[in-house]
C-alpha cells in the first residue's frame, strides 16, 4: 500500500508528524507503522520516561489528550501509542488537541477494522489535521503479486505456483503471510527461489495432494489422477473439507469460462487475474470444456456445495468427492 510505505519512509528519515491516525480493514499496515514508531523513534534509555502505550478500552479522549501534552524528559520526543483505538470512549474529545498538537509528541492512534464517521466534526478534523491512513483488505487476485514483492524485499524470488499456493492456503491475512515468508527467509539462502515444495514443507499445504493439483488434473481431464485425489480427500481426517475445496474449484472454472469470452488472448493474465505462467493451463482447460459443459460444471459445484453443508440431504465426504468429480469429468 503506497500511502503506508510513504509514511514509513518519512519515519525512517526522521520526518515525524504530531498525530498519526491509522485505520481500516487491513491491520498489517497499521501494525507495521505503529511497531516501527514504538521500536525506533526513542532509544531504549528514553522509552521509560517518554513512551506510553495505552489501550482504547481503558481510556477516553480527554485522558489521551492529557498524555499527548506532556513534554519529553531528556529527549526530543514523547511517543503515545493507543492500541485498539476504535474502542476509545468520547474520542471526539480529541478534536481540540488535533487543532493544536504538541510538536514534540508523536500520538499514534491504531483504529483497526473500521474508519471514523466522516460526517462528524471529529471525523472531518482527523482526516484534515492528522497524518491519516485508511487501509483496505487486498483483493484475492492481488495476493500473489504482494507475496512476490514482499519476498523480493527479503532477497527471495518466488515461483508463481508457490505464490498462488500461499495466497490460497493463507488467505488475505497479510500479517500471517509476512510471518511465513519471514520464516522462509531464515531457512533459505538469500537469492533462493521459493518453490511449491517449500510451501508444502514449511507452511502446511498437504504434501500428498492439494486443491491446486486437483484443479490441474480436472483442467487436463486426467481421470486417473482426479480419482486418486478424490480418494485422498475423502479419507476420514483429511485436511481437505469440501467447504474449502469447492469454492476454489468454482473460481477455477469461472476463469476457464472467461477464457472462452476473450477475444485478445494477450490480455488473458490480466482479465483472469492470474500470473502469465498459468495462462497455458487455462487455455488447455478451455479446449477440453466447452461453454455448455462449463455451465453444467458450475451447476454441479453449487449442488455439491449445498450437499456438503447438509442442504438437500447429507452425504459423506468420500461419496461427495467421488460423485462430484465424476459429474465434472463426464
């Protein structure tokens, strides 16, 4: 997120601002900035007198303003960090402080998972007067690109399949993704390429079969491999519940459907939201599944998604996978 990285660059250049209001749905960037301020603005000897960390549930706006007005002791700055600031009582009482903040203080408000009401006086003032950051969750189709960029910053290259596997397995929790890449950066030599095998070995994706292999096998109509994977997924205690697998298959076949509608194949990666490495796989699948068949496949996936949730009767996972994959292939 460019705005967050710009704030971080200013902080590293010691270009400090008196108030930081960090809000929105994506906590990763909020934590990234607040952690940097907590760990780097003051040295260890200065923190005991000049750094205060409070929690929103325990304070009100007036108390925070009072903390922020304290002058530093034997330091150039005072740091006041409010975690879980979305729970502050009478946060509007901070409006007056925003108009005349103490320049020696860095007041950091971590207002996670929501944003202030822009119609209120406080909401208007905080956007105008504070260093304001509003974060948003990254779209799923942007995750592999983010993973590749983050790994690159840690001197690692990323194979496209590995990036997609991490995105699918970890979801759009950037903090969790960053932690896993940090672990790989410790275990792999600088300049290494993160491969699918590294993801399987270190992050927990099944070493036997996973949804990506099932998608590829279905896309190629590899009946033998599809059945092997179906048998594996259907075993008691399998870590591949239908409620997790079916949505991934649905997304896969929607992309295959989109391939049929493309007039300019050079735009396939952009339209499908995938790395160019995977375009050939979708081209092969589109030749084996015509549009009418794809409509049936998507209908089948919806049918078995409901069955997996106990709607329209119950069915055990082994039978569900066997029936569903048979209908997709034939």
